[in-house]
C-alpha cells in the first residue's frame, strides 16, 4: 500500500470523529481505497468509512490488506502532523507496522512514524441498500446544535419527518423541548439549506448520547444527511470529497 | 437502556 493524502488533516479529523466510538479497527485496503467498518462496544452504533482511491494521489494497493490499528495510537501519531502536511501511508504485503510520513509543503521537514499493527478479529456486517422514507439534508452545525441542546433535557430524541418538516423532540425530568425545521432554500447561502425528501412520514426515537458523538464529524463537511425509515437504523452521513464518506448507523429505541 | 435495539438485529453478519 502506498497512499498519499494532500492534507493529513482529513485523516486526523476522521479518526478524531470516531475514536470515542470505536477503539481498535481494521482499515481494509484494496484498489478501490481504504474502508473501515466497526461497531461500538455496546453494538448500538456502526461506523462505516470509505476513503476512495480518488481521494489520494497517488494511490496504489497491489494486494488486499487489513491494517488492524488502535485508534488512540493512530491519533497520537496524527497529532504529530501539521494540518497542512502531506501524509503518505505505507504498508508491506504482510505488514507488522503501518508507516506514516508527514511532509511539509513549506519547509523541508519530513517526519516518519511507524504504528504497530494488531490482529483484530472483527465482525463484518452487511448493510442492505435501503430506500429511506425520509432523507434530510441540513447544515452539520445545525444538527450538532440541536443534539447538544436536547441532551441537556433528555437522553432520547424523537425524530419525526412529515410534509410539514422535521421535528426533533424530547422530554425529560425538567420538561420538554422540540426543534422543528422546514425545507428551506437560501440562494445567498446554500450551505444553510435544509432539504427534506419524503416518501412517507416516519417517526423514530434515538439515544442522544450517540448522536452527539456522531456530531464530532461536523468539521468534515458543511452538510449532514439523515436518512430514516420505520424500524431501521438511522443513517447519519458526512460526505467527503471524491465520493468518500463517513457514515454512522444508529439502532432505534423501540417502546414495548 | 429500555427499548434500545442492537445494530446487529438489523444488519446481517457477512
């Protein structure tokens, strides 16, 4: 494997966003790119990352390899990179370590680190293609704000999408709270757009603790996409450049 | 957590 990222910051942000959810995971490398899939310890949430080969230049992966990496170790090394550094990941065919090289485009500094790899026996889940009842695209910062606000009142949020809009509501010991967003197009500032595509109304309840955790990815993309269907996990997607993505799936809470 | 589903009950093991 030899994969060169124009900005080390991208990988730094991705790992930073998921490191509190998952600890040890395999980075599966093949000629289409670098993928990661991992569940959190309680098996409620699933992280799925895809960094497509096109996100790197150049990208070369001659043989499929799984790099088992402890994310807190990876984060320690990524913190040694400046945000603007160029990052090159390298690994042999049957690697014991992954090699990270940081190059400054402005100076002649070159830093090199090796991280020891781990043997990780990870369950791989098949995620079915889903036609979602509701797909909401909104500013990532807005979603983060709503989750942070509502977690002050309750541990769960009900997300209800109708033709009127999308309503985030919660109830807790001190009282209730709700935030409703309607579809909104801002020609001047398209980054503030809220788009709700609905084939049928849907209402589901989720644990806010996980949603707040997912929102650590807000720095990766201006927009977040929420996809909901009855009785299936919520998909929270942050789209990255070159069709790469960071997706989170969260199992709903279902009342008896 | 009452009513919290596991993600494994929705996605099949590959």
